[in-house]
C-alpha cells in the first residue's frame, strides 16, 4: 500500500470509530446514548489501535500531524514527506467524519441541541478560557509525543522500522491515548491532533445538516496550535535527553 494512502485510510478509520463513539454517546435515541466518558475514551483508544494496525506496516501510522512534525524535528522522518503526510491525514479525517454523519444522520436529525450536533465533529472547551485551553492541548500532546518516542525507541517513521515495535506497538499507544483521555481530556476533549479536529470541523461547516449550529471557528486554532507546540517541546526534550 502506498504510504500516503495508508495514512489516509488509517486516519479515516480512526476518525470513523473515534468520532463515531461520540455520536453514539451524545446523539438522541442511539443505543449508546448517555453512556459516558469512559465509553468515549475507551473507544477512542481502540480506534487508534485499529488504525495503527492498518496503517503501521505501510506508513508508520502517524495519523496525526503532531506525530509527523515531531519525528521530522528529531530527524526520524524526511521533511520532504511531511506536507503529503499531513494532507493525507487531513483528508482521511474529513472522510471519516463525513462517514460518521452519514451513519448517524437520523440521530443527528433527531437531536435538537446544536452543541450536541457539533460534538461528534470537533472538540470544544468545558470552560472557555483560551490560555488554559491552549495549555491543556499543549500538555496533552506533549505527553502523547514524548511517551511515543520511548514506546518506539524514536524509530517511528523510519523506512526500516515503520512502527518501531511492529504491530505490538499499537497496544501501548492505545493505552497511552486512553490514559490521556481519562486523565487530561476533561478540559478540552483532548484533540491532541490538528487533523482530528480541523478536518471534521471543516466537514461540519460544509455539510447540509438539519438544525446545525456554529462550527466555533473562534476556538478552532487552539486544537491546531496547541498540539504543534506540544509536539515541538516533546521533540526538543527528547533530543536533549538523547544527547
């Protein structure tokens, strides 16, 4: 499989399952309505697991521009491939999100609360405070990237070892995403991935959804810039400790 196709498919599957569980929990009259944060964080972790299994042998399963950036900063990944990886991830996120809308369309239509209609697409703060919201995304992404370096030995993305730990590497990363969601996800919904938030937010803005509210573009920069800063700090610290 082409590496960019793998990133596209892996990210699409991750978003389909990850945003799909949010739709199942928050939308009206679903079987999972009201099942709570534990269900959301668990399914998101498993969504990452499945996506890494699919994309890992071919592309290294970055599935996240923050991961791609961090690996490039530590010279574990070619800068020439970075824009194409990010475009594939963004396109995959948009595709997965669009499929969530099609899958749960009857339930989107049945849900009156515009905020609940937005939740399966994009993250938002529990308490709107731009400084603390940005801090949350920086710290959450820092933990993700910094620990990933140790899970993979810093090899994720290299041609010879595209996953680092092989398929078994998917399980530690899934546990990592799970604990970040449980411990650090309560403030902003832990985007920790620019493509995961921006792609679905674009889809929310353009689809003809019944009773659709705001896509909250005033907040949209935080789940993009926060992960970029967090990934950069994690990469720099990894380089310092490695040397």
